[in-house]
C-alpha cells in the first residue's frame, strides 16, 4: 500500500513505475520484457512461435481509495526454452517463479 498523495497522484505514472520495477527484475535474469503503449503489463517476444508473437509475462492490477493504492503483480510462467541461455539457465528462473508467495499478515 502506498499513499500516492505523498508521492505523485498520477495513476498512469504509478502503473508505469510498477512496470519499470518488473522490467528491471526480469533484466536481472537476462529476460527482456517490454511495455506496450496500448496495454498494461509486461510482455516478452516469442520468436519460437513465429514473427510478431509475444506473451504477457506480468500482469498488474491497481485499485485506489483516497489515493492509497492496493495493487497486485502477477508473474506468468514462460517456457524454459524461451530463456535457456548460458547467461540465464532455465533452472534459476524456475526457482524464482516456482516459489509460492504468502500474503503478509497484518
């Protein structure tokens, strides 16, 4: 939860900052994510499916109440063949995405 009044009360800028956080996290695993101007979320190109194909790798959902954010980010799984390179072994991505995330109790 973030109070956007204390930061910048701009929903699109907030969503863009969440997308940027996801892009940097993916980059740490040598996965190139991309934004789309007409869609929310993060996408990866899928040349193994043919020219112009892509998959959504991260979804973002945001709800605001009095400029306080409630948000969710979901990482989609992708075939390991898409990211199996010497610099990014598939096993390391599997370890990251396979771990369940527990809600934080108040």
